[in-house]
C-alpha cells in the first residue's frame, strides 16, 4: 500500500510548482490513525489547460436531474450540439404505467431550438417561443422544461420570461432553468439549479397521497440500466409504497406529490441532497442516506429503513426478504467470488458511485484501492458536518440558495411523519443516522487513495504504479485503459448492462466483472511503457 502512496509524489513531480501545490490539495491517503478525514479541496475550478473528466452545469441539470422525468418535454435552448450530445447517453430507463401512457413518454427524445448564428446575433427568444408552441401542438405534454446553454446566457435571452408567457398561453407549467454550462465548476452546479426549480415550482403542487401504510420516496436514484426497478421490486414486496423515485422513471405527476411521503431515502447524496434538506425544512420529512449497491449494504439499508417505522410486521417482512434474496443469490456469487477474490479496483466516477461500489466489490472479495470523484464536494469526502465550514466562493455564489421556511399547512414534525412518539423518535435518532451522510473516507482502508478531479496524466500514473486489476470509470478513458492492458468497465452507463443495484444487480455486476477480467485478450496486450522508452519534454524532464 505504501507503494501506491509513493506514486503520488512521482505523479506530481512532472507538474510546475503552482500546479503541484494545487493538485496536492485534491489528494488524500487514508490514514488509520486520523480519526476524521483530513481536509480535501473539492468543488473548485479545474486548472485551465488540464483536461479533466468533468461535465458542465447544463449536463448536470438537463442530463442528470430533469432529463429522466418521463412525461415532461425538456427543450435545450441552444446550439444543436448541446442537445444532440446530451441525448440518450445516460441509460436512464422509463416505461409506461397506469398514469403515463407510452405516447406521453418523452425522456428518450431530443428537443432543441438548434440556435444558429442569426439567433446569436439577434436573440433567440422568439425561436424558443415558437418551439414551445410547436411542442405543445405536436406532443401535448403535461409540462415542459427549458434549459439554457452557454450562448443563451452570454447573449442574455430571458428564458424565464419566455417560459412564463408560454405557460400562460398554453395553460401548462413551463419551467426555465438558467443552467448555462459555465454556471459552475462542474455538472454539480446543474444539480443544484435543477433541485431548486423542482423544489420551488413542482413539489407541493399535488394533493394525492398514494395509498399505503408506509409511503417513501427514493431520491437520487436515476434508474440507470433499470437500477430503480430492482429496488422498487424489493421495497414494494417488503410493504412500502414507493411514492416517487427521483428522478429515475419518475413522472411530473409523482413529483407534484413528492411531499406526501413519510420518509425520503437518499441514494446519491451529491445530486439530490438539496431537495432532501429543503423537504426537511419545509415539510419536516426526515431523510435517510441509503446505499443499495452491494448485498450487505442493501441489507443494512433495508434494516435501517424498517427501524424508522417501528412496525413489527414490516421488520419481520424485511428480514424474510433479506434472508430469501441473500440465500438465492449467495451460491451464484460464490462462484464469481472464487475468480475475483484478492483483485483490486480503481474508480473515478461522478460524485457518489466511488463510495457505493466499494461495498459491492468487498462482497465479491475485491478492494477499491483508489477512489476518485469528478465533482464531489467536501461533504461527500469528509461528511456533512463540514458543510457549515465550507466558505462560499465566486463560483458557488453563482447558484441561488433557496431559504425555505416551514410550510404553514403541510409542515409536521419528523416523529409525526414516522408515526411515533417524540421520545421514540429521539431513541431512533441515536440508532439511525437520520439527515446525515458520513462521506467516503471512513469506509476506506489504510494506505488507500482518494483523488478529486483527476486528469489523464494522473490516471495513467496511478494505473502504472498501483496496477489495479479493474478500472471503473466512463467511456472517455475506457479504451485508453484497455490499451494499457487493464480491464475497464463503465460505471456510469454500465456498458449497456445492468441493473447493478440491489440483489439482481449484484449478480449482473459480478458476471460482467468476471467476463471483463478473464477475457484472453489481456494476454495479447503489452502496455506501452513496457515496450518503448518514455518521451518527456525537456522543460519538465
Ligand atoms: Fe449521482 Fe448519478 Fe453519481 Fe451524478 Fe453522474 Fe450518473 Fe455518476 Mo455519471 S447523479 S453523482 S452526475 S450517482 S451521470 S447516475 S454515473 S457521473 S457517480
């Protein structure tokens, strides 16, 4: 392990001093002696000239949070490239149901105003208004989202005014998102902008609570490769009414009723913690951080949720389902574990999966020795207790903070939502970490590395030295890593596979990883540095 830690110095020696100083702050080596996580620099600008793995605010808003809402048309106001390249790349699945017929599902379509030079010169507002009219005439959606791209902000098109006027014209809700790509240092800014609008404009406008004794929302689950469906299967069987999975396979109708649930579960803390927190403030609904990636962590999460309701029958059913599912998949995983035991992984993913997949890998006998995030914040590394100490900078101040107050009619104290006495709730809080996330650090082992906003040079150096058996990331580096002779799996889109969540997901993941590691192709590849001398430039040599 010390060998990996040593890599960091080697990796940094190539940098000019200022870059070295900066990048050092984005790295942590897990030290067992340190009780809490050392401070990491995160959610700050990538150094100009360095190509990192991050996306833009528009990607975080349109692609991640609102894009999956199936019965809303989402219009990209901007050049066609922004619309086209954000179309169908994330594998957030949706299907028709009782309230949303197949011809009302738009999440798989691409709508864009295709701004041209004249629109940039003379303004694009009229074109956007015409486009909304066309969309309403042709598709009759329940509601529409309009997302701004960089040029829209630069020329000053007032998309909020256009959306408002069109909404009045057509009698439906039309939301405008000022999520210009440059609004933040990464897609994380777009998550926040989307969370704000959803919370302010959609949540709370419905009045229908779904029937059931225990009604829950699953927030920050986007149904990539069908993950949300696997979780709904398990949660429904245990006895919960899943009010809404936000936003995987979600509908505008369900989001309107988001506040009519007893408990919010948070899978991806990074992308949705704002809504969880705002719902706690406005409606008093408590939230619980869960992780449904991995068998043990799924079992743990299910037990924690059951504890929140203090219902004997529910607890019994939870144990029954856990026992049955674990027994069902155990023998299958045992086979895979024989091949995977002792293998190592290196992951760089957005802002939550590098933590979540550590559990599934451990279930399979593997260990994630390097965990990287593209755009996580300090709380995702160090735990939420650091939030009050994070100083806002010019970039974070770009995004409005909504200051909500308890809703006069709908606010209830958390113990009322959970149908228990205040005393019982206090006892529960001591046992279950409600409204809290501890971050990635505590789950890592001594000598393991945490890296924020890594770039290609760093990835290459870490792979050379740490020699992981498996690299978990996205399509941008998948094939580069293959050429180094290392198996690589896409953890964003699952390489067209999935689901990877819950019980069935664990089997799919184990099978895919075994296939990736055992293909004979690796024997045919020699990493470039083993067959040719390295060429370094004079100035940096
Ligand atoms: Fe949350 Fe996500 Fe992620 Fe994310 Fe993403 Fe994604 Fe991701 Mo790709 S919402 S932070 S912005 S878990 S699209 S479903 S895989 S980078 S780690």
